[in-house]
């Protein structure tokens, strides 16, 4: 009887639906919600900001108005949520470019520790959904005690949150975009894929040759071998520690390093870099303690003459690095490269990519292949100082740019044959230009990646007008093949 009753109920419900008068309207389940819509998540607030679903002019907590010229690029990594935003406050005429941080409540700035984090010192606006739980007005400040303007976004939307919430749900899910399409995407979409590829590759070759010119002039000043030494040091620093690695190579020039034995090279590099701990070594394990004692026997005698050249630890980025990318391992690799510079230079001159790669892959250090730091545990298994991925990046950023000085066509061919994993800037450039006329293979091409980075740097990073004043679309529309 229960099944029969259920069957009758279903028929009755079906008859009720079919008797409804048209027009019928589709509605998702939450359209029937009777309870109040919950406040948005922090990710949904970021989506609101990205889509600019707020009033054109916002009012800050201190009573000023602020015009949002461009909301910035959506940052899905560490640091502030949006970078390269452009705003204009009512009490200032100039456009201010900086970072935007988004939170649910005003007190989250301090709860998340941003007031003590220098990574947030360039924040120009704190965007929150509502005031603090206490109801008090809280004003965030940077680690340098600069007050950060704050807006309560929940009361300044273009429509109610119930209306806007469905527009943010999908955008707040992975994968999330970092940028909206720019004006150039329309012009690029009109071109054949071959023309788009030509434009991006030309920009890529320009970027490569600009890198090479930088090292060319450094070589004119300090010598070609020293320029290569600095270029490799910078490449070993990857993006996080490029500058301090290059400073070490400048302060301990190649002619000095060549006069030292292998252990002395390590002592000088680690000493100048600030990675030889001065405190007691009793807490270290036996092998790191012995390694450190040997270097200190050399460094304490040399330190006085190099006191002017020392780097402080705060010049290095250490947080968030994978163990194999630690600067200690990169310094150890740089020490082993000293006797190889002439051979590496010869490989560049002969366009011998295989020889250049094999020399880098052959770099060894029995201690640092088993350790990431002096204080940490030994690595689970030995790892060479430079793996294929790092050597691959050095080929793109050092070898082929140097080759391009004498043979641009060889560099073009070499980089066109290589693939590269897109970094965050290249992904933003792709989303900005929407060069989806290109195949997946073409988008991974190293020369294309270099071109996207150059376009992003020259146009997207310098534009503060939300594309309105950008000249790249006009360049695309007037494009003719280079001679």
C-alpha cells in the first residue's frame, strides 16, 4: 500500500505541474530558498572584485571616494590577492598603482598577520565584505605603519548579493583566471594563426636579444667570462633569489674564484652570502658540523678583507622554497661552475647545446647532493645540484640569448624547438591576449612563452587605464612582417 500511495502522490504532483499556465521558467534549487543567503566566502568576494560588480566610485571608511580604474591581476599564489591595480582617491589627483587585499571582515588584516608582513607593504586598498565582528571601525596598517585605505564592499555592490552570487560561484572555482581579455584580443582574433604566431615569436626574439645585450655590455666592462659567470649565478637563483645570487658573483669575481681551491671557493661563497652560522654548531649533525668546521677554518681568516661585501640573510628569500631550490645548493653549484666557465663559453660560441647541457648536468658536490640546508635532515635520496628542469631553463635564459648575439636565426630555431612551462605572468598574458588561435604545442613553445612575457611586461604591466590607453591593439592592427 505504501508503494501504491507513493505512486498516486507522484501522479498528483505531475498533474499539478502540467496544469501550470505558461510561460514556464527554469529555476535552480536555490531560487526556492526561504532562508537568508549566507555571506560570501573570501573567494567569492575576490570574484566580485575581479568582475567589478561594485559601484564605479567607492567610499572608504575615512569618508573619501576612490575610483577603481583597474582592479588588478588576480593573484592565486602567495601575497596580496590582486596586483597592479590602479585607483584614484578624491583627495589626490594622481593614479596610484599597487596591490589589493581582500578579506571577509575588517579585522582579518591583523588576524592574518599582514600588519607585520613586508609582502603587504605595497597594498593600496583593503577590500572587505563587512566590518569587524565587534562592529568597530578598524584601520589596517603596513609593517612600516602606513595606514591602508579600506572599503566595505558589501554595501556598495551594483545589485544585491542574492542577485550577484550565481555570477561568482563558477568564477570562484578552480581553475580561476588571473586577468580579463584585453582590447588586443579582438584584433588578434581577426588574424590567421600564422600571423599571431609571427607576432608573438617576434616579441620573443626581441626579449631574448634584450637579455643578450645586457650580458654583452656587462662583458665589455668586466670580461666575457665574468658576464657568463654572473648570468649563470642569476639563472641559478631562479626568480626568488636572482639578485642576491648575482651580487655574490659580482662581489666574488671569477678571477678571484679561479685562484682558490674547491673548498676555499665554497667558504668564500657561503661566507659572503651570509650562510655560515656564527653560533654554536653543537646542535648540528656530525656530517654538517664537519663540513662547516672545515669552511670556518678558511673563512675566519678571509672575512676581514671582505667585510664590505657581506650580504645579510634578509636579502634572500627562504620561505616557501622547495628544498631542492634552496640557495645553499645553488651556491654549491656556482662554486663547481668556476673551472667550467671557459668550456661553457666555448659551447656557446660553437652553438653546442648538448655540450653546454652536459657540462651543467655533470656538476657534483658530495655533501650538497644529500642536503638542502645545514640544519635540516638529510635528503631521502641524493639529488644532483642541477637537474634537467633547471638546465632547461638556463638554456632558454642564458645559452640561446648569448647565441643570438652572433646568430639570431640559430637562437630562433633553438627556442622554437624547445617547450617551456608557462609561469604566472605568461598565463596572465595568454588570458589578456587570448591567443587561442595557437595550438597547445605552439603555446608551450619557449619562444612563444618569451614573447608573451615581453608583451605582458611592455604593455600590460605599464598600462594603468584598463586597456583604454594601451597601444598594443593598434600595433597588432598595423602589423606587417618584419624584414
